[in-house]
């Protein structure tokens, strides 16, 4: 089993089957209107996972659809990957942002470590198995990386994973449990696994940074859209041989919805090129700043998403 689902971003949440049944009944009760231009199209049910990034992207889908005359029923922060996956397959959701490597996990297919190949795989398989379409993927990569402090990087003389590789037998790695399989998969490209290190410390994600700061580890596993990497004076070691699979987001849509409203493809695909890894980091930091100032999470996500789309001329 290829564990492509991050535990910290898809926290295990046991929602009852009744939730999905309720959503499904709601979807059935809200039958779509005809495409008469004098009336709103839809309703379209747009969902997201729990994490802020997923909520931001889904909120952008909502705003773009509303701009183009769609009535949208939002189901943001609905649940973990399992819940939203069940939701779209059951018809309780029509659209949500999914990541390529997570889609591979659902299909039990290993990554090719080529982003375009991985995207084509999930696009083809989801269409054949589930009648769900993957629209255009964004360059944003919310995946795994190896980090270290700027001071440690200077001391070791490294900025890339290739430079790290010959040193690992003398170093301690701090990582969350969900990162183990990804480090072990680096054997194919960099010639080392978790067992190659002098020692490995399995800790909570945030504790990995503290371990490096305190000298208890020299490198740690981090996530590529984590804005605290820079604020903590850490750096990402460049994955110069593409040893980690990429997690590229794309809108996934039930075929029945696209058949009724084919313009959804054009509406949502316009967003993809603007969603980069740095954009995600910046937007999540803005949400965090607004929340720290007393704004609710829901309102912060909506405001930040709206401001971003306006800045790109999409609203």
C-alpha cells in the first residue's frame, strides 16, 4: 500500500455514515435547474478537506462559479481524504480539489515520479473507475521535502539532497511517521533510506524543527507549502533528482455535472496557472495572520481567496 496521504493534513476524523447520507439526500433534493440564462445554474456542491490550503482552493472554485452564474452549496472543511472521496463518489459532492499523489494512493498505484505521467494516470483511472474528471492541475506542489536550519546547512555545506546523501550515515533525521515511506523511497534516486541515517527520531511534525534547533537532529522532514520553514530560518534542501512524488492539486468533478454544465471546465481551468507553491504559502500565512487578529477561520479563508482572485483579474 502506497501511503501518499499525509496524516497531519488529513487528520483521522471518524465522521458517521449519516453525514454522507445527509449530504447525498441534500444533493438529490437540490436538483439542478436547466441552463436557462435568466436563472442561476446549479446548484453545484463544492467541498474541501479540513486543511486551510484545501479550503482556500475550494473557496476560489466557489467564487469563480458564482461569478459565472452558478448557485453553489459550499461544504468546506467537510472531513479528511476518505470523507471527501466518499462524498464525490456517492454524489454528495460535485467538485473538490484533490492532489495527484493522493489520487494515486486511492488507486493503489505507485508514483512514476514524473508529475505529468502521474496526472495522466489519475485522470484516466478516475474516469474509467469512478466517472470523475480531473481538470487542469496546478504547479503548486504540497508534498514532502527535507529541511534543515540555515546554520546547519552552512555547517554541513549542503543545499541539495544529492549533497546530503553521502553524509547521512553521520546524521540524525527527525520526521513524523507519515514521512517514513517517502524517505525510504529515496533509495531509488539518492541511494539512502531511513535506515541509512546514524539514527532516526520519530516525532510530531513541529517537533522536528525543534530537534534540529536543539542539535538533537541535523535534518528533518517538512512539507513544501509550510510557511514556517522560512520564518524559522530553515531551508528546503533542493530535490535535485525529483525523488519525492509531487502533490499537484486539480478540481475533480463528477462527469454528470460536466455533461450538464461543460463550461465549468473553462471556468475552473483558468485558475490553475496562478496556483504555485509560493502562492499557497503566502495565502496560508495571510489566513493565519487574520485569525491571529480575531477573524474567524471561515471569514479569513473567504477574504483571502477573494482578494487573490481579484489581484489576478479573475473576479
